[in-house]
C-alpha cells in the first residue's frame, strides 16, 4: 500500500514555515534587544507591550494542525497581569509610606514642650520637683515586676511592684519621698526594672525615664525628636506622652 501525504497538510506546513520565517526578522525579542529600543522597555509597561507582541506573533504563526491550547494562552495572560498588578501595588504602598513619613513630622509637632517617656535608666530630680512619672516596659507578660529608684550611692530610695503586668509599658509616679518620709534631694537618680514570668524565668524589662521634647527635626533617617539632656530619638522611641 502506498501512503500519500495530503496536499492540504503540505501546503499548510509550507505556509506556516513561510510566515514564521517572515516573522523572525522583526520579532519583538530582537527589537527589545536592539540599541534603539530605549529605556522604555525596562518598565512594566514596556514589558507588558513586548509580552503582548510576542503572544500575538505566536498566535499568528502557530501551526494550523497543532494550534495553541486555550489554557496556555489564559495562563500567560494571567501571569503578565499578576506581574503588572504587583508593581502597581508596590507603587501604591511606596506612596502610602511616603505620606506616612510626612504625616509623622506634623504629628510630632504636638509633642513640643511635652514630657515623654523613652528608654533610659537615669533621670534628674530638681529642687522644685514634686512628682515624677516613670515607667517600665516588659517584653512579655509577667507574674510580677519591680521598679526601683536608686540614688547616687546605690541605695534604693523607692520601689514599686506590679502584679501580673502585661507586655508593654507600665507607668507609676514617684513623689520624691524617701522611705523615712523626707524629701529626696535634688540630683541624678537611676531607675532599674526586673520581672519574672509564671515559670520563674526572667522577663526583659526596660527602664523608661522622662525627657522633654524641645524640637522636631528631620534628617536622612527620618523625623527626630530633640530631647532635653538626651540624644535625639525617633517618634517610635517614645513610649508615652505625659
């Protein structure tokens, strides 16, 4: 038996090869790689344009007897749309972050002249001081926490305990009274904190000392609060505004 190749199949294959050969000199891949393509091809819009051109060329020059599967086309379209959507989302998030940075500078103006609590274990008591707000920040919930005020000689002049404090900031006031009822002299004092968990393990406790906000500045790292007697700190470093 002699098998004959259908004439229509040969003609279709020849036509497909001819169209493919015509498409190769002007394929989008070569155009994108050419020196005259410009920087526009490096953007998401340029990438999407090249993808669509390649897809159209692929569909136009597909083999008639073995066309592209519809699922493949849908998958490719979904992929390019996902990439474009991610870039749009990233641009939107970047704008929100930029706006947030500008807003934080304006919000910090309200802290001018106010006392704030920041991480630090030393504070000053003046002659006219009547009550000082102090604090301790716990890294995790604790069964018990203790805050102690220590004078220059290392003597504990005041202590405050907390029962079952949660994670975060716990504040208290010291009116400057010593254990014997007399007023503590002016000077520099130190604050230390400690805490134990239900299992008896130490919980990280950070002492929080008061400082007055004297100004708001902005540098390369962002908004900074100028604190009296302390280095400038970011607004996020403020644990409480008094």
